[in-house]
């Protein structure tokens, strides 16, 4: 089967156009979920889709679907995609690569006159990063039934703006979009993404056939002491929430030390509400992000978090609440093998690889067969304004995606 080649120059140009929406002075992108910048990116994608005669749909949580119809329009589609939103100071390729790659597949098929049995779709999942509204991967989770719609829509950002209002703003900017039902099944979903780590670059491979994704548990920890005057309160009388939190963090770090370097322990959010230069902190809040590829070890380590915090609270009080968890998961073997085969056929060096980061493909796997394609990123940097991917790697990942999606969508099985 002779499958068409993508237009790599057009693909790269679109990446550079998108990088201007929310561009930062340091060369990165600030395009958080459903801000004016993110909505602008959605509108641009939708305009491109309409120009090519593709259908545009949005669902109740703000996910956007671009469809090129197949012969059996009612059948579940073969889809690719990722997300358009970024971290506050994010990079130019995280997420948007997958969306633009999937869109390029649809346009390549259209220009080549390829007829498919089922429809092809490019999906832009809403709020994957979770930087403006938590949790991460919210859009795909709600769509797949893993998170409650109304509860998510009622969330507010730091300025008191509800997600519901933002989704309404998105819908207003996409008058061409039809309504998409939540939970619509997929024949297959393949998500291209930069690796966000060093394995492909170190091994000098271009394509990673992703076999699975590690699990995580997240704990919001609140330490309560007494706010006091820093000059007049003796140490013996202090209930310093900050010092207690530091002791907890150190003990958690020691407990999760792993010579094999498979445990991922992070405190990425640490806040002292009502802090001041001359105030002994009376309250500290921090979030523990714990990840591991094995369910048993993840369970064992996670169950220790509250115990360790209690043991190291000193004169303070502590409350530890688990706010999110996902077990490790494995992608469909036929998809993994298909990525390897497509890479081999195109002459791209490749390997199997495991994802240490979370992605929307986790939830899409509840709707149909799913997998991922990784490409290298410079020095493994991501969630960073210096994030970089090479044009030839962008093209290679998209070509593998195109071959995979077209083969699956043309099949009558």
C-alpha cells in the first residue's frame, strides 16, 4: 500500500504560527487553558478546518474535534491529537505537536484523495496541563467519564473565573462547531508527543513506540501552626508551620529515595498563605506528586505519605488528603507494534519506550484502542521556554502517525 507523504514544510510553518499565539519574550509560550490566547488557537484550527471542508465539533467540557468523514460516517473514527494549552512559561511543542500532526494527517488524506472506511479526526483536548484549572488531563477525563462534568465546570481560576464561563467563551468563538456528545467511542486514538525526557535523544532514535504510562498519586497536605511575631516569639513557644512542612518534605524525600531511579517524588506546589516578612508561618499548603510504573510499589509508597507527615509534624497539626490517583497502564499492543512497523517502513530509527509523564491517551484508552508516538526533544527539556524539537523529527512523527491512522481507517475489519 502506497501511503501519501505529509507536507513537512507546511507542518513546521503551522507550528511557528501557533508559537506566536501566547509567545513569551524568552522564546516560549504562555497559552493556558481557554485563555484568550488558547481560544485564539482553537479558532485558527477551526478556520483551517472549515477552509478544507472538515466538520468541527466541541463537547460540554471544551474538547474540540475536527472530522474528515469516511464512507461509514456513523462508525467510530480513527483519531489523533493532543492539547493546545501550555504551562505558564511553557514550550512551543508540548501538546500542540500532536494536534497539528493529526490535522496534517486529515489534510494529507484530503489532498491525496484517500477514501477511508471510517472518519479521521484531529482532537484538541481541553486543559491537559492543569495549570489554570486542576486536575490535569481534565478534558479527556470528563469526555471518557473519569471526572464529573458539572464539578469541573464549576471550578474557578485564581481570578474567580469559572471553567464554565470559559467553555461558553470558546463556543461563542466557534459558531461553526456542532455539539459533540461526551463519551463517543473511538476506533483508535494515537497521540504524538515530544518525549519530555532524554531516552530517545541519548539512544539517537527518532521514534518511540510508547508501551504504557506510569501511575501517580497526589496528596494535598495542609500544616497548621500559629501565626506569631517573628521578633517576640521564642522558638520554644513557636508552632512554625513552615519548619514542620520542611521536616515532612525531607522525610518524604528520604523515604522515596530509590537507587534504581524509578520513583518520582516531587513537591511542585508549596504555599504560605498570609505570609509576611515578620510573621512566623501559621499555615503551609503543599502538594506531593508521587509516580511509579508498578502499581504495588505506588500503593505502598503512597500509603506512607500521611504517616510520614504525621510523624514529622512537631508541635503543629497536619491533614493529608489524596486529591488524584491513576494506576499504571499499558497501551494496545497492536498499536505499539504498528508504530514500530510504520517507523521501520519509513526508515526511521525507533525503539519501544515507557512514558513517565501523564497524557490524554490514558483516558482516550477508555474509549477505544490507544497508543502514543514519541519524538525527541532537546536535552529532554519540557515545561520550559527553551523546549525544542527538530523539524525533521516533527515530520517523522507525523508521517508515522499518518501511515498508522490511514491504515486503520482504510481497514474494513
